[in-house]
C-alpha cells in the first residue's frame, strides 16, 4: 500500500491509524518525561513518515493534539488526549525513542509500529517498586553528605526519603492535590530531623530536613519547565514552572508548620537556612554527587546500560562546578559550564549507551538543581526577610543556566554531522 492516502474509505482508515499511532507515541514520550519540543516533533515526523504531511501538532501541560487536513476536501482529522499525570520513566522513554528512530528511518511498517508501541505501553517497570524506593533513598543520603552531613544524618535521610516517596506515591494514587501532597511530604523532614537528634544529639537537623526537601524537589519539573520556555513552548513551560512553585510552597509550609508543632510539643527542631551549605572535601563532594545521580537514575528507571555514563557525567559536572566556583565564576556560570559539558558529552554518547540523551543529562545535573536555594528563599520570605527574594531570583537564574547550558551542549553536537541528528529524541 502506498504511503500517500488516496482519500477513499480505506485511505481514511489508514489516516486515522497514522494519527492514532503518532499521538499514542507522543503520549508515551510526554508522559515519561520528554520535553514539549521533542513531543511535537515526534508527532509531525511520524505522520510525515507514513504519508501525512502538513500536520498541526501541539502540546500544553496536560493536552496533546494532532490535526491533519485533507488538501483536496478540506476535511480535518483530529486526535487529542488529556494526560493529567506524568511520571518520570526513562526506561519507557528509551523504548519509545528507539521506536521513533525506527519509524523516521523507515525501518518499520505502520501495523508493526502500532503493535510495538502497544507492547511498550503495557510493559512492566524496569525495576520493582522497592528498588526505585532505594534510589530515592540514595538521593537523600547523597544530598546530606554533599551538604556536609555525617553517617547518622545520611542514614536517617535515606530512611526518610524512602518513607517519603512511598507516602507521596500513595497520595498521588489517591488523587490528593499537589499542594497537599507536598505539604505532607515537607512535614516528614522535621520529624526525621528529630529522630536524628535523638540518635545523635550533635547531628544537624537542618541537613536532614534539606535532604528530604531535595528528594521532593528532584522530581519537580523545574528543568523541564525552563527547557520548554527556551524552546518557545511558553504556555507549557510556565505551567510546569507553576507546578514547581506550588510544590515548593507546599514543602516550605509543611516544614514550617511541623517545626512549630514540634516546638509546641516540647521537641523543638531548629532549622537554619544558612547552616545547610555545601562544605565538603572535593573528593567527597564528587562522590556524593555521583551517588545522587545514580540514585535518581535508579528511581526514574534509567536503563542499566547507561548508569556508567551517568556516573562519569555526574563526576564531570561536579568537578567543573567546583573548579568554576574556586576560580570565582560564581554559581550561575559555574553551573552553566558544567551543563554545557554534560549536554555535549551525553549527546555524543547516545549511540554508545543506546539511551536518549535526556536521562543522561538530567540525572548528572540533579546535584546542581537549585532546590536548596529556592527553599531558603521561601523560608526567608516566610520570616518576613526580603533577602529571600534574592535567593529565589538566583535559584531561577541557576535553573535557567542548567537548562540553557545543557540544550546548548546538545546543539553543539549537531554540526559534527552525526547520523540521526534530525531525530531529536535520539539526542535529547
């Protein structure tokens, strides 16, 4: 059968099948963590490959739509889908991106692609739930060490992060709104800090609280929101950033309310926003960053074959950040330089690791996300301290530099003429 529709009944059925495949593949990509640009490009590229040109694809925060108009009859065919829940699943993203590459390279037919996509969407998770929980625990423990904590604080943060993520997942399945989920998640931090103080009186409660906060913020779409804005998807990007702000406000409110409650109950937990600052030996900081990146990779189901690349890139990013800070570049330019290096190297290694660049970029950059600074700013604002505004603005600038730097690094690979560079998802 020709790829070009003949506008007969069988051609209309094929047109619907093409649009269905394109939007279902886009749903798999968008729902697993892809950006708006990659998702819309996938819809148009898949449609074009199977014979439908001049399609109109759009992605907002929750709605995907795809329209093709018959040039002979002006009859329009539209497919749309409302996807309210997104969950980072880089294993499914990798499988969907591999199918996308096969489609645009014309190595798979329409019917076979539809069957393959159905298997991808129905596939079981790469890792069981308990392994993913361990990954989040490693993020919490690594964050504690990166901020200067000891073994006891890291151990408590590990347990708190595992418990926290299990509770958050249960609340999400129950349909609890984001603000209230993050409020309850923020409440766990002071309780965990109190436990750490009971075990070791000189343990820093602030480090434990901040570690749980970073675990909560690691899954928030600050990076994705800035990326969408920089690629001209302003409505989608602003919606994702608004979601991040709501989550952060909920976390800060939960921490403050629980701290006040514990103080009333005679078990005060003093949280100092100036105490939790990175203050570790360079080797320890690099090791902690690697642990955080690997933990995030396990939690978000990055393919096992890519974990070695993630570890190397995390060490590279932290080393560049430390060197830039020591050279007086400041946090924004230091993080930007590290992000460019990660974006460039990850894009070069996509075929070697047989994994899209996106998970290999996001995971190594998790230790550099400005969650702590953003939280500090909100805590200061809550205490009527205007200095918190500067922290919030600086956090926004760092988030923008991370996204912009990684995107720039990705685009720097394109002039090298690597095969498949037009298939954007194979890179980012």
